[in-house]
C-alpha cells in the first residue's frame, strides 16, 4: 500500500472503511485518477486530480485590469 495516499485520504476525512475499499478496488491500477473515481462513487470530492473543465463554469469577473494604475501618487 502507498502510505502517502492513505495519509492524504485520512487527512481529507475519508473513513477507514472506505479507504480499505478504495485501496482494494484500485490495487492493480493504482493511479490518482482511479482513486478519485472511487472517491466520487462513494460520495467524496476528488482529492488528487483537478477537472479543469469545471472551472469553465465559473465566471472570474473581478475588478482586476492589467492596465489599471490605481490611485497611487508617483514618487520622484
């Protein structure tokens, strides 16, 4: 077993029972993607991978403008 993976699962409040189940299911195909698939099946959020397609659903409309100079006075 990969102790770093088990540590991460415990740190993210995955129950011991589910950790055993997940590790048993992915023992022959141990990848971060497969672990996250099993987590999602059990109702947990992904821990090891990020689905960048989901970020397209967010509107990052903030007030940042690269040309915005602000209200700063120039110092000579």
